C-alpha cells in the first residue's frame, strides 16, 4: 500500500498543476476589435489520512487504511472589457451573467457601428 506521504504529494502536485494564472484569468476573446477577458475564482479543499493496527481481540485481523481526496469549484467573478474607449471591469453574478456581459459588450459595439454609419 502506498504511504500517505506519497498520496499527499500526488494530490498537492495535481492541485499545483491546476492552479496557475491561466486558471484564474481566462483566454482573451476578441470581438470586432474589443477584447473580453474572463476572471474566475477557484476554491478547493483536500484531505489525506492513514492508519494501521490490528484488533488485539482478534489475532487474525489485519489493519491498514489510507486515502486522499479533494474537491473544488470554479466561479466566474468578472470580465475585463478592453475597447477603443478604454478598459472597464464588469462584475458577474453567476454563469448567466457572463453570457449577458458578453452580449452587452457585443451589442454596444454593434450600436456604435450602426450610429457611426448613419
């Protein structure tokens, strides 16, 4: 059986691999010269444990036990919108809001283009 230390090192290695700048700051999306950069919040938790021993009342018993586990989540928190008019940060409340913010940004660009052509 693998020692708890090895399980913990493997778990921490995976967490370290997942947590990097690109996990929190998403890939920029460009629409009609405007760039939208998603920002997310990442949360996680993990634990590890182990044990050994035999039941003194039962000499045939064997004792052992180990484990590690974890869980996490990703939540959108804001988008950075870069346009010719400047840079602004729009907060996000849930996944639907991300789509709304992207839609609003695209709608503003379309409106400005329509106004400029008129």
